[in-house]
C-alpha cells in the first residue's frame, strides 16, 4: 500500500467528540491505517464506512510499449 495519497481529516466538535475521515485508501486497510487513532482516542462509539471500504485495493503495474 502506497501512503503517497492518504488523507486523514480529523474533526473535534465543541463537546470534544472526535471524528475522522480517511481518503485515498481502498478496502479494509483503512482500519489498519487509522488503528493508531483508535488506540489513542479510546472507545469507538460509531463507525461508518465509505464506498471505498468495500472495494478491493488495486496494486498493479502497467507497461506500455510503443512501436514506430
């Protein structure tokens, strides 16, 4: 998994509740990406998954050859 394009958006409301959103990660690896937040913040009251969570990560290389 490349970490070049991972974005974490963390929000703290006026009552001190923390929520976060992960962008740039597909599949269940997002829960591993945010494991450090879960451990630091304590009990998770609610977890919602985006569409990306249900997609499989793609790890592919494309080779293009041109002929002249």
